[in-house]
C-alpha cells in the first residue's frame, strides 16, 4: 500500500479496524450471566486479521 493514504481510504480502513476490536467487557455478563467467564472477543461484529484476510478497501 502507498505511504500516503487518501483520506477516503483511510476512513474506510479506520472503520474496518473498529469492527475487529473486542466487544466491551460488560457484554459478557449481559449475554452469558454473571458467573460465566468468556473472552469478549468471542462476540465481536467481524473477525479479521491483517495477516489472514484483506479488506478490499
């Protein structure tokens, strides 16, 4: 990718980056109950890694 990124492309990449973050910690007890210990990354919107899958942006 180019060193200088166009603002529109940068905006799209930023959105994709936000989608791959973990879900907030308070969603775990909300979904599974108080005693269940589950990693919040299990229920994020989209799973994507810069190594595995490309965005196409």
